[in-house]
C-alpha cells in the first residue's frame, strides 16, 4: 500500500474515533442529595445547578413571604427526582410551572406514605403544571386543601402514575373554568397553555413529534440526537450521564438511584457495600461484609442475620413507605402489624419483605381493605409469639374485605406459641384457610376460624338456576341434582327496575351484614325433585317486583362447591295497593289533589258533595250559644307550649294511631289474595260523574266547586286485574272574603213608638250556612246596643227586624255569622220611617234574644263604658269594707269602746278561761316528760269542792 494511502487511512480512522468519542461524550450531570427547604425561601438556592436529586425534595413551612420573590427562583436544569416531592404551607407561591420547567420524572424509589407527589395547604397556589413531566414511576399523587388551585381536573393522573392505585385529588375552587386541551396529543393537559405528556413521548422535539431519540431515553433528548448520551432522562440506568441497559464491568449499579458507580463512589459517597454487581445498603441473608466492603458468604458456624428493632412493641405498616423501611430485614425483634387501607401495587411489597425470616412477636393483618393476597410473606419461617395477641394467638387475620388468598411457605412455617385467629375476611374461603392450617406447625387447639355461615367458595362449579313458574307472590326455581351438595344456601333481595347488582359488594359478606338480603338454608332431604332436578318455591314476595337471586351449595369436599350466576326475576302483577291521595292546594272554588300509586294503568276518581245538615244545625240557638272557630290543637304553636313528656306521649300516640290505620288498610285491602274485600267506593245522590285519569297523573284540579262546601273524594288505582280499595279524603273549599256581606240594608225609626225597623235579605251565596245575625246600634254619645236574631227567626219574620228601644240611635250595622266565621257590614244611617215602612212593624212582633222591661231598658241604654265602671266601683267598695271589718276584729278595737260591749254577747266565763294558760308538758333529758299543772285551776277546783 502506498504511503499516501496509509496516511489517508490512518487519518480516517482517527477521525472516526474522535467522532465516536464526541458522540459518546455525555452531558455533564450534577447530582444533589435530598433537599429539605423550610422556613426561609433563600434556601431554594440549594437546588441551583442540580440536574438530578438522589433523594427527595421538600419545600415546606415558608409562611413569611415578605422577602420571597418566587419568580427569581427557577431550576431549568433539574430533570429527575429519585424519591418524592412535597409542597406544603408555602405562602405567596402562586405558580410552580416556572420553578421546575424541565422536570421529567419522579421515580418514587422511596415514598412519603403512599405518595410520590404531594401538594397540600398551599393557600395561594393557583396553577400546578409540570410541562415536561412524563411519569411518576412509583407511588401516587396527593393534592388537597389548595383553595385557589384550578385546572387539576384536566390532568389524567392515572396516566401519570404508572402503577394502579389511588390518587387523592380534591378540587376546592368552585370558580375555575374547565381547561381546554387544544392541540394536545394526550388526553389531558395542565392548563390551557401546557399539555400533559406521557411515558410513550420519546421524541427529540415533542411539539413537532419528529426525530425519535435513543430507545434508552425517557421523555426526549437534546440536539435532535439519537445518541444515548443526549437523553434528557434515562429509561433504565445512567452511567455518568449515558443511558445504558447494564453497567460496565468496572462499575456497580445502585438500584435506588438507577445509576452506575465505581467501587469508591459506592463505598465512600453513598456508604454502601458491594454485593456481586450491585451497590447495596447491606448484605443479603447468608453474607457478611469483609474488609474490602464486599459481601462474602458466611461460614457454616456464623449467624449472618440482620435484626430490626422497633422502638415500641413492633412495626405498623400503613403504606409502602413504611414497608420500605423493612427492606433487607431478616428478623423483626417485635411484632409485625399490617393495616394498609389504600389501594397499592402489591408486587412492591415483595421487595420489602423478601428477606423476612422470623418475627419475635406476633403477626397481625387487619382492616387492610385493599389487600388481596399475602404472598409477599412467603419467605417467613417462624413466628415466636413473644408476646401473643391476648395471650392466645400469634397469627391474627381480621376484617380484610378483599383478601382472597394467604401464602404457601417456601420453607417450613412454624408458629412457636399460640394459634390462629381468622374472622370477617369476607372473600377468604374455608379450603384455603384449612390448607394454611396444614402447612403451618402450631397449636391448633387455640385456633379460632370463620364459621360455616360465612363460607366463601374457592373455585365453585357453575350451577344453572331455572325459573319454572311465576305468580304475584311466589317463584318456583329448579337446578340439577348432580351438582348439589349437603347444604344449599338460597339468597334473594328486591331491586329497583333496571338495576344490576355487583356481586362483590355484599354477597361474600357475613350473613349478618347482608343488608336487605333474605337467606334460606336448605338441605337435600327437605327438597322436592322430579328425578333430575331439585325444586324450591320462594314465597312471600312482593307483587310486580324485580328480585336478584343466587343459589350456592356447599359440601365437605371443595370440589363439590357450586354456585349459580346472579339471576334476575320478576313477580307477576297484583291488584294495586290503595293509592296515595293528598290535598296540594285549595281555593274557594277548586281543590287540587296529589295522586301517586304503582303498578296501575289508570285512576278512578269519585267526588261526592256532602251538604250541611240544615235541620241538625238549626236545632241550636246561636244567639244563646255562639259558635267558635275550631282550632288545631296539634299545631306547632300549641306543641311549643306543651310539656316535653306530654309532647312525646302525644307523638307516640299519633304514631300508634297511624300504624294501626296502616295495618288495617293492609289487612283488609283488595288483592288477589283477598277478593272478598274488593268493592267499589260508596255512591251518593250528589256524586259527580266518575272521572278516569291517566296513570301518569300526579296532580288533578277539581273546578267549579261551591265555596266552603264539604266534599268527599275517593280514589282508586286500577289495572287489568281490578281496582284497589279506595282512599278517601274529606275536605272543604275555602271561604270567600265578603261573600257573607249583606247586599242591602235599610233602617228607620218610629219616634212615637221608640221602634227601630231593619230590613235585610239573606246573602245570596254565603260561605256555607248562615247561623244568626247580630244587630249593632250606636249614637253620637258613645252609647250602643246589641240585638240578635237567628237565621230561621229572621226568615220567618219576612226578613224584617223590629226593636223597641228607649234611646235614640243614629246608625246601625249587621254582623252576619256563618259556618266560615263572621263579617260585619258598614254602618248605615237610621232614617225616619215612611208610611210603607211603618206597616212592616205590624208584620212581625218584636222578637229578640231576651225581651226587656222598662227598668232593664234603662240599664241597657247606658253606655257600655259607664256600665263597666259602675261594676268595678261596686266591687272595689265591697272589698274595702270587708278588709276594714277584718282589721277591726283582729285588733279587738271593739273592746276599747265600753259603750259597745253591751251590744256584744260575750260570756264572762269564756273571757276568764282565755286568760288562764293550760297545763304544759316539757321533755326533760330527751326522754322523760314532766307535766306542769296550772295552780290557778287547781285552787279554783279546790275552792269549788270542799274537803
């Protein structure tokens, strides 16, 4: 080869090597450890120049924002956070977008509770957007108590958090507008300006979606390059900024940070040890650390174990972050309690508990409502039970609603002390519990397991349930005999039309907690059959009701378990129940009714006018016995004044009365079971034509009714089988204001006879019946007079009222009393009677409530005001006289007047005895009674009786 060609070849090779070296040259990385920024916003400078944070970022408790200009803090170089990111109680921060414009991934290698991104108590935050964020690789999102935050509903959080779980997103601000995701490839957006990216967005220029990057890149690359050295973030491992599938032979992978380090970097910078090709925090089981910081196998006589010592009693695992603390732990020097209530990726628990071998205390898994399996404990070998739960059990499994399987130990499992307690695990079948009992060595006499009433099937065979017959009360079911075991459970419940029941909700729950489910436990010898199929009849069902029904059969052998699918069936129709009838509104000429029923085709409405019994009403003289308006004593204004106990008693009695009425209506209602109780509504001569209403009628207005009249309304619900028992309602129409007023009133005076003649007719259309008329007279001297006449008496007198009065009156008025109340006409002047009017006085003698003589007339003629004052003065003077007499008697003033004593019959013997005290008895020393006699009496008696 000529020397010139050799020189050219060498130059080309050198160029290729230099080019390849430049292509593989990585962009510089600046790794930062965990950053905890709190109290002072100036500490945000700790994130300057960081491209990756190997740890977490916490920005919290910056409440004094006077000197904080958050717009001056921006970290465009930061693209990756390996653990979690938390924002809380940062005042004055309104927008996070400009602070982290190029953050691409939050890996969640360690979590805060179950969350990799948390934003809470940010009272001023208005926009939360990470325009370049493509994935949260582990953990979930918590956003809450951010009253001004908008547009969070536009983000597809499940697309962002790649593992299944619960993202806790609480939107508070009600004045936010929904974001419009214009031009976005994905289904979500952070705001109107920023689209949401996804894990599959691996392009050099995201907005243009052109020029794909290297396969190891995540979220794009720099300079439109397809080199692994130009990735923004690595999908897998990073070797000094170059994305690789595996680390070179001279480097070791630190899985927590997903980076390759030399031995010195692993040991000196991160304080780890070398285990094969990995840089780990501690050696695995059976290995120890030598002088070169490498993990080497232990000798047979060495105990190479790692202990975990809890602070108090044991470890309580609430979330993945708590479980991560036990990674690599082989022996727990205490108890292990697992109560995980959020939905998590259960496969991540395997990494935390894969090294666990022994538990010194007890193992308890309770109220972990989202756990479905305990396979992550399969490496466990021994539970010592020191101490035990309640001194009886070292394994407790309680109230885990979704748990379906336990675990099969990789090695022999032993519970040294205590037994097993398994209850209220609604979906854990007996066969799996029995298998676990057989796999583990323990004291079976201390076991307490779920009862047979709470059996759940492990792998049931398919049982087909046939519906043979329907009636309005019963359904006949059938199924194959060959798939029937010893015990059969038949459960059913009513359902609304069109609703499908979720079997996971209550069907696997304990019997006592199956709300609204009715259960029948049957045995084969109780069933009838036709040779190949068993048959059973469901009774006491509701007519025209949709039911969900399930049949399960249990046996001693798990292979005999079988169950049917949830079967939906509908009973036949019955004669409708009595419909609901209520008064919605009423006027003086209409009644508006509210109707309701079910399973009916139409309504039948009958209206009967109940006329007032005029003969009965007029037996009473309403001038002597005035009428009063009836008041509702059960109203709120009266109950407020009642005693508490009386009120409760009254309410209880009303409830009992209502219950009695309902029971009687149900007992004697018309139905296919009681056809003898079926009869039409009562008819009357005043019944209106029967109305037929559509089935969808909810309100109906009865028009052209008489004012203040009583109507009986009867309603029936009907279908093709017949009409129901009727529902009755008695109601009056309202009264009309002014309907009782007199249209014409004439009054005149005959001075020579002192007679007053009034002529007025009865109101043409009063509010019900008119009862009586009260006539009021008055003059200019405040004198008045009242007279009364019943309706019947006024009609018999030809509607003329004559009254002889000794006082002159200038005006009169008439108060009309009807069933609806009373109303008074305006006062009209009293004129001089004409000859024609004078003749009216001879048509009817003066008929009044109580005829008065001349002496009584004088009393009546006085004003009512003066009459009241006179009665008051008489009573006052009489009371004063009695008080004075009593005072004189008590002070014995009559004794000081010798001249009056001769008029008072007082016996001297009685006076002398009044001044002589009686004998007295005194209690001495608390128990002895001494009697003292009056000497005067003794001397007097001695003088009267000689010795």
